[in-house]
């Protein structure tokens, strides 16, 4: 029998869990939407500069929050930087190919094809870490492939460049996840350590690539010397700064979500969040949605749910095979990073 005090504490716990979940969902939607906005709604595209702004904003926010004791992270050292370099490089590739994909593809299509990364990661983990691929996972993979085929078939604004960048993004994303898993345990990273190292190490890389590869003469001529484009320049600058805030928000909300709920809830929220991202972006950008396109989004959403359930079952089975813990409490730690 439950008492009023017990019911009250349970309701309070649910309310406390709801806030970080909504914060994570909101940050994910904002991040994807702003990236798409920056890469498709302005005349000139400076993807490396935008990513540099995001990385610098993350580092600045970490310093600010760290000074008040709100977050903790390991200081950047040469030894740790050398070990973490390939992870940061993979993340840089993942982020750049992500924004280039959004330049050519609609957000619903991007979310559909992003699911294919899960298949690459699953079989990469099978090869590298001897992880099992269950029958329920295979069912979700079939749905992912089917949703991608339907989505591509119904893409009324077909772009070869977009699909090439998307394929590269799936491979880079899988590399990032696999590299990070292989390194993170040996380095003892947790919470915001990964966020700090990834952004501190990629910020100078993105700035250098922006200076070397992006068309700065045209950019400065268009935005600084043509008075008619001053308003657009201010909008672009505001959108980039907003993307930087959203980038940090995802990392912070990820950690907050796991600390107040658990890793299972966090995984399920990530799967459920793909549908509102696709729907919100479809209405915001006015993307034309066919019946086949809507079906592809729903199949991709269902595939994500099935895969999450398969991973939960696998984790529960693995936990039941482990010996009893030697401590009295379990601490969930997040490994938050950036989302497209």
C-alpha cells in the first residue's frame, strides 16, 4: 500500500526526470534545425566556420560552468590528447559530413539514412568487441534498410551529392563511436571529459580548415562590402551562435538526462526523438512530404524503437550473467557528444 508521501515523492521524481528529457529533445531539434538553416538558407556556406563556432562555444560554456562547479572535466594534457586524437578526428569528419548532408538533403531524409549508421556500428562492434547481433536487431536492420530504400525512391529532389555525403557521414559516425568505445575506458573519461576534449581539439582544426578551404574573399565581399546583405550577415551570425549554444545544450542535457533517469530511458528518448525532429523540420522548412516519404520516416522511427528494445534486452541479459556488485550503489555516467 502506498502512502501519500510515497506518491508525492514518485510524482516529484517523474517531474524532475521530465525536465532533462525535454531539454535533451529540445536541444536535438534546435541543433538539427539550425544546422540545416545555416547550410541551406543562406547564399554562402561556411561549414567549417560554423563547426568552429560550435566547438569554441562548447569550450567557453564548459569553462564558465566549471568555474561555478556545475560541471567537472579533466584538464587537457599532451598525453591524453595523443590518445584521444583519432576520436576527435573521427568526430570532425562526422560533423562536417553531417552538415554537408543537410545542405543537400531534407531533415526527414537525413534522419532516415542516419539509421544506417546503427547497422555499421553493430557489425563493427561484432568484429572488434565480439558483440552479438540478435534476431530482434536483425529485424530492426531490415526495417532501416527498407525505410532508406522507400525514402530514396520517393525523394522528389534527388541529389547525388547529398547521398554521397550521407554515405560518408554514416561511415564517419560509425568510426567515431567505435574509436571512442575503444579508447574511453582506458582513459577513464566520463561526463564532460569527452565533450571538453572533442571540442578543445577540433576547434583549431576547424578554424584552420575554414581558413584554407572556404571561399573567404567571396564571403567578405558579399557580407561586408555589400550593404544590402548586412541583415543576412547578422542572421547568419546569430544562427551560428545559436548552433553553438545548442551544441553545448545537447552535451549538458545528455549528462543531465542519464543522471536523473538511467541509460535505458536515455536510449529510448533518443529513438523517440527522431520523429519530432523530422516533423518539426518538415513544417519549418516547408519540405514537400509524399506518402512514401512519410512511410519511410515512420518505418525508420519504428526501426529505432525495435533496435533500442533489442539493446535493452541484450544489456539486461549481460547484467544477469555478471557477478553481484561489490558496491552498494550504481552511478550512471554519460558520454555526451554532438547530434545532427
